[in-house]
């Protein structure tokens, strides 16, 4: 009947990026508005004001949160995240990482890219790296999740993606199943720097990962990058927002 | 000789499975932790030599069209990504069975099937079942048993809602189990499996019944009577002598060729599929009329009372009245009638966001106590809790979407469909909604109302179908 309409103006409905159910299509919406009603209700964006370092929602102002006060100043890494790691985000990450639904990396990457655009793009000479998976894990899953996010972000922002880090030890138990103390201990010596000794004095590098829980993975990687004279900042898709983990 | 026997014994664990590489490894670690790698390779070699095991890639391309051999999904479900396993740029994966672990074209599928081999049939003792069937039900069960004995490939069992389908199936299943055959009861949804298993465990010993759904404890165990969600049948092949497909017309079974394929595959050659439904699709009715699809009809409920016939009322301004906070006279009358007969009501609305609006409207415009009116939808977190409160009569009026159209039994229930002309209501769902009412012999005052602006084709069809079934039931009882 109105076939010419959709031919000219495109379809009026589209599919939700995350659960493939129909959603209204509005041209020009940011990616976090391009979700179905169910996902919009369940996803929770991080509220402002946030801790100026790790991005944790603070109730008062943008001062340091308790977690960041505990970490030594040289270890602190600025982090931004898209959503709170609630039940919905957990399901999304599960489906993406463990069930291998690679289609989800596109919306996640675009979402992170638009956030980076707002917060970090003023930095000059800026490149992207990621928290790598172990070779064996890549074989199991079939893809390196953070690498995929990094490449999508890089393509979106026209920023080069470089492999700087490599994961040395294979852990039987994934990071997501440990307590805070175990995490902090288990990470020592997990990663190593593999980039060439380039002239990197003070260059900013963006570290991409999927979930930020205690920030120990990000901090461990940042330590290595600092040793190689980079200035690391981090961007993650989801972060926890509980008092203590 | 000893090795041979051992391998045969081990094979019985594997028989009838269709597993991916990684699933085989997981299963081995779970059940044979002491088996060494060499032994396993030797066993595989033997089995492949005897044609008991076939190993092939999970996704293949035939004449340029890709196909997932695991779930039977076609080209449209296949997507390509760079792969970290085979390090190729375009490795095919299947979208359709993604939730059961990802199948890739670089991954092998193990199919443990012995063609033409009669399994050792161990006769099992079954508790003498203590069910009381009505005369009509036992006649139906006998008819179904004959079809199963004749090895009919597909049989349609059309029973009205509340006819006691589960109970009727038990005398059909029982002799098969006794002879050592295996039976699959497959349903579209997980909660049905969880509800059905305890009911069946009353009739059969516990070790015979296993439940298969995502995250169930005995997902890896096979037993003579398996209750599974339709998706789990993807992991089984040529295993069952009788497959019962419960609610065969419900989402996601209906119109999903890939799931149909895997259900077909899970039955052995010469086995029977019984399609169990209260609302057969048009295609099945067509086939039934042509005589291609053998059908058994059970038109009356277990208590012998007819289904309540829906009452259609034209309410053109109802939705405006809801928006402008006015009471509608018909709705007021309905509420009065429900209250006077001491009943409860399910109010069906077409969309999730309408449920809250209607619930608030009912709460405000009628004099109900706090908590007597509530709403549920599929996205509701305390859905089960609200359902329990509705069952305990703490909630008297529950506004809901079509999620509650199937599988719930409330004794003193009425049903009202608002905006019955909305396209989400097709014939099947309207008949199912009407089937919620009048399920107990003690309470027959339950009524069904359809309120809408137009009388659409599904409304007419639903009313006609209920009248037809009631007439059939009358005929059986001799007037």
C-alpha cells in the first residue's frame, strides 16, 4: 500500500540492538536510545556526579570515591563506563562473551565510542589498545572480546588500534568468579608489554575492556603502559556500582 | 573381548546424542573423568568403524547454500565472522542455536546413532498407576495407543482446554515404558517443564523421569521418560519411540522449521509424534479434514460441563473513557457480576504498557481495597509472587498481557478481554483465554467477555470454534 513510503524514507521500525525485538526508529538518536522498551527500562546509565577517577557515581560531588582513596596515587587510572553492571548488563555480557553472540559487540562498541567522543577526544596523539585474552581462551571462545570492541571504536573514531599487551598466564577460573582480594593477588605477572620500544613519551593511550569491577585488571595493565611511557586512560562497557566488592 | 564389551557399555551413555566438540569434552569430564585420551581415541575409532558414530562439521555449505546441521537452520540464520579458532576471516556460525553454545563451521559435530540397530529393551516395572480416567478419556487414550502401535508418523490430539490432557496421555506412555521404549515429552517453555515434571513423577518412579531445560541439573542424563524444552531436542537424535509435543501451536514451535526439524529428528524411525493442542493451526485443521492427518478429538472437559461461550460487546469509547478516567457501564456491570458470584478475574490487554494504565483505572474507578487489583507482564520481576497472591485470592482482579493465556488454572476465574480487536489476539489466543474459565466443577459461574470496537474475524472464529466443540461434546454425551 505504502511501499513507496518505506522505499523513500526507510522502515519506520527497527530491531533492538541487544534483544532483537522491534523498537521505534528515530533517525539521529544516540545508540543508547536505540533500544526496545524492555531494554531501556532495565539498562541503568551511571548517574552524575561521578568520582573523577574511576567514574563511580558519587552522591555529593566529583571528589575521589573510597576505592580511589585507598589506591596509591601513582596507580590511579581514569575510567569511564557506559552502564551500570546490573542484571541486564550481566545478561548482555554473558550472551556476548560466553555464548559467543558477536553481534552484540557492535552496539557496545558504538556506545563506548560515543562516550569517548564526549570525554576523551580532546586529547592529542591518541591511540587505542585493549586488555587481551589468553591465546587459549581466544581459541575456546573464537574471538577476543576486548579486541573486537577496540577495533569497532577505532574504526568509528578514526583512531589507530595497537596491540601493546599480551596475557601471559592462563587462568582456569575467570576473573568474574573471584573475590576482591583474590583478584588483586592473581593479576601479578599476568600481562606483559609487547609493543616495540617506540617514542611514546607522554602519548595518551585508551585501554578498552568489557567490565570494570574493582579496576584491578585495568590498573595492572596501566602500570605496564606507564612503564613504557604512555599515559593510560580506560573505557569499559559496564561497571559495578556497589559499596564494596 | 573385554574391551569390546566395555566400549559397548560406554556407548549406551552416548547413544542418541548429537553434540558439539566442546560439549563432548564437557560430557567426558563429567562422566568419565578417569578415561585417558588414548582410550577415548581408540573408542572413537572403533565406533566410527562400526558406523555407530559420525563426525562432521557443524555448518556446511551445500550447492552454495549454508546450513547448520545441528539445528537444521537455513542460510538466513548463518552469519560470518573472523574466527579465533581456525584463524580464517569468514567462519560461519549459526544464529538459531546460539543459545545452546555456538556452532561454527570449523567445529565438529558428533552424532551417536546406530542405524537399524534394535536397542536392548529392558523391561521396567512401573507403579500401578492410580489415575481415574473418565470413560471418554480412556476411550481417547485407547485410540491414541492404537495409532502408536500402528506406527503412525504424526497424530493430532485435539483436546479442549481443561480436558485433562496430561492424565489422558499416561495410559499411552505407560505400556511403552514398561516395554523398555523411551518417550520424550516436549514443550515450548521452561516453566511448563518445571510444572509438568512433578505431576509425571507421581505416576512414574523418579529415576525414570528427567527434566531438560537450560540450567537444569539433569540436562546431561537421558532416561526412558524425558521432559524437555523444544530447544533441548537439538542435542538428541534418533532416540525416542514416542514424541509428545505439548502446546504444539504455541510460540516458538509454530512456524519454526528448524525446531520442527530437530523434533522430527529426535524420534526413531517407526516412532510416533503426537501433537497435543487445544487450538490446532489452520494447516492442521485443513489436513485433518482432508484425512491426511489422523486426529483424535476430546471435545469435553473432564467434568463434562461445556466451555463457557464468550460474550462479545461493542464498546467503542471504552479506551477514551479509560484515558479520561470515567467508568464504563459495561465494565461496571461485569465487576458487579464477578463480585456477586464471589469470583476473580483476569483482564487481558494487548500491550504491556496498557496493563498499568488499566490497573490504575480499575483501582480508582471502582471501590476496591488496596492490593486487590494488580497487573503483571512478562517483564515483571515479581511475576511469580503476584501469581501466587492471585491464586490465594489476595488479588481479585489481575490485569495481564497474553502471557497468562496458557497454562494457568484458577478455580473461580472470569476473563475479560479489552480491545479484543487488536491484532495480537488471534483465534488461538482467544480460545485459550476462554479456556481459563470454568475449569473446576464446583464453580461454573465463570464468564468470558470480549470488549472491542469491531467484531474481527478472530473473534468470530473463536466463538464459532467453542460452539462447535460444545456441540461435539453434546453429541458424545447423547444430548
